């Protein structure tokens, strides 16, 4: 009966509203994406030239402005892209001195270089000019990488060291610092042979699945409660062709306890004192199903902790904090009492939004 209800609900959401809800691939999948073109094992070294006085003045608009992206490759080669940039984000536009960036590449340049035509990429940069904020960017980057360990249905990211050059000749006030690019959602869907769903309001009950539980357990691991299925807040959703399955894709982790930005606050209804406190928001499923999900995380523990501990760009504080924060999660799921108290008896505890 549960499967039938999920299927009928999915038909209602997708089938009836497919004209605005289901997004099919509009690009040849055998073409390389701009994100894939940027990907490399080492961090990218890039220079971004633009008028940053105008950029900050217009940070609350969606107006693009001209920019130039220069990329220095490890083999000594360089490439230049004529692009446009604008500010993006919601909270970060307000609280950050320097908001995140959305880049739009020239479709003509993409075509000339044999890349697909999807032209936009998101980039996360420092919120303010300080080493501590750069560490927050690195902790958020790590969060994306940790979810890559859990599932292939996750956003890939590319780390970069970025130098800002102000074209008006004045000091831009942006320190050279780490940033990262985020894979385009439609490219993720192509890569995983899924269909990206947009413009939909989903019943949360559709996420009472293995994929939904993996998602919720990961959000619990990194201490993130800043997401909501119904209005797709910090969640993209993919449908798997030929099935009734939906797969949630998390993004934007600046409110996660693992990242620990100073402006992040928990939702009032959760009664948490800080975002560092964990709060499990998964559905109640059978104990056997939930234990299978927990075992997945236990099986990945060594790989997760290795990536966190050996990440080369953390300072002493981040190394200690990340190791302890993730370690406490594993202490909980390695303990029967911890599982019962914090997960099995804490399921279905969704706040009213």
C-alpha cells in the first residue's frame, strides 16, 4: 500500500504537471560540460577580473556584468574566458560583505571549444576577508565531498584559489582566497541518468525511501537542518526514469554545524541553542531499513574520516573541530542507545513550517 501511494503521488506531481515540472535533457550528453572542463585533481588557480565596486553595489540584483576568467593549469598552460558574473544566494547576499557568484559563460566560446551549451556555474567564495571565513568555505567544500562518498547522486565540486583583479584600477578589498565551483544540477542529472524536477511542490511522504533516509542521515551527520522538501529549500530533486523513485540532492551547507558560520542560527521551532546541535529529521521506517542506512555510514566511516583528517588546507582549528564533530556522529551510530534515542525515537519529528 505504501508503494502504491508513493507511485500515485508521483504520477500526480509529475504526470499532471509535466509541462512545468519535468525537465528533460536539452544537451547532447556526449559533450563535455564547462564544469567537467574545469575539473582537475589539484585546486584550480584562477584570476577573476571585473569591476567589483559595481558588483557590490548591485549585489541585491540579478544583473550580470562583464568579467574575465583566467585559468592557470598545472602544466603551465593558460586559458581565458570572457564571462559575465552576478551575485547570488539569499541570506549570504545580506550578511556577507562579498556574496557568492554566479558565472555565465559565452555560448559562442563554449561551442568553439566543443563544450555543451549550459552556460552557468555557481561559485562559493569567502563571505568576509579573513582567514576564519576562508576556513568556512573549505569546510563547506568538504561537506559536498563527504556526500560524494555516500552516493553518486550528489553535487560534485571543484576547489579553486582565486585572485580578484578590479578593472577600475582601485583596490577591490577581496583577498586572494579559496573558493569552489558547484556542478550544474542538469549536468548532475545527465551524469546519473536521472531527470531533474523543477517547479514542483513535493509531499514529504514521497521521500520516505532509501534515498530519502540517506539524505536525512547525512544532514544529521553534518548538523544541517536548513532544508525542506515541500518548497525545495536547499534541495534539488531528481526522478529516476521507469520508476516512482525520487532522489533528493542537498546543497548550500553554510548553516550546517560542520561548517559553523557565525551568522547561522537554527530554526526557532527546533529548540536548539546552536546549529552545532544535531537534530534528526528523517522519516520513521522499519528498524531494519534504518539500520541498513546506518550500516552504510559505518561502512564509509574510514573513508569519511580519512578525507576529513587529511584535507590539506585546514588550519589547526578546522582539523580539530571537523575530526571531533564527525567523530561524535559515529559515536552515536555505533551505540545502540544513541541510535534509539537520537534516530529511531527521533524520526518523524518535523517542525511545522
